């Protein structure tokens, strides 16, 4: 069994963004009239940055167990357990952070009878879960799109961009 997780070393930029955004928005709220549109906008942005921080905390608690029979996600919230023989769809998406598409992250989506599992390339061991999901899809006769196959070729370059 292989255990995969999101390490702090790859999540700290999200913590930093959430903290700085929240501090700036809440700091500016102190200087704005409560009945103004700007106040409502700053409160909304504060909630958005707080949500980013909460999601990052949630992701840090996730642990993925990968073995020959399937994959299990544990952590806060609902546990997701997928069996490889029940895989119905596998998609690998690339989200670019630059116009020239030289940097970004990948997101793997596995759909099976037990539910849907989404993980991104910040996960330690991401290539192993992608490889196993693609193999399960092929064994089950599930078509994998050309875009997903092309994105699979980006795995090592994306992982190399991680801190």
C-alpha cells in the first residue's frame, strides 16, 4: 500500500495568499463605512480568502491510500473509497498559470461506483496515482481522451515546478 499526501512545503503558497488577502481585506474594512458598497465587497473578498485558507487546511489533512484493489481518500469530511474494477471515467486536466502554458498544475478526476475522487499535482506521489488510474481505465475498457493523454506527458515537468 502506498500513502500519498499534500505536504506543507507545497501548500504554503496557498496559506500565504489566504493570509495576506484576509489581512488586507479585513484591515481595509476598518476604514470603510459599514453601509457602503466597498464594505460589502471587502467582506465578500475576506470570506473568499478565509475559504481558501479553510480549503488549504482541509487539503493538508487528506491522506490517500493507493493499492492494487483501489484508492481511498481519508481526512476531514466524507471518506471516498474507489475500487479499480469499477472505474467509469478518468480525466487529467491541466490548468495553466501563465499565458505561454509553461507553468501550472494538473488535476486528476477518477469516477467510479464509490463516488468521485479529485486530486491535484501538489500531492506527493501524484504520478503513481495517475499511472494506476489510467491502467484501471484501460483494463475496464474506459476511453481516455487525447487531451488527458497529452496532459499525462506534463506530469514530470509540472512536478518539477513544485517547491
